[in-house]
């Protein structure tokens, strides 16, 4: 992701990887809950905040 600081990029990569794993587990027929809905929402909010904070530096 051009324009993002390395730490921000790594944080977003980690958040997306976790959210992807949760998504896959919900759609593969597994009854295993990886994260509760509250934690998933928290990761989404955190990712959005990282993008918002990085946006001015990416311009």
C-alpha cells in the first residue's frame, strides 16, 4: 500500500487477516466461533481509523 507507513500497513494487514479468517470460518459450515461479534466490530472500527489517520499522509 503506497503512502502508508510500515507500521500502519502491518496493522492493517493483521486486521484484514484476522477478519478474513473469521469470515472463512463463518462460511465453511463450521460451528466454531473465532471472535465474538463485538471484537469483529472493534477490528473493523480500528481498521477504518488507521485508514483515516493515514489518508492525509498518503496524499
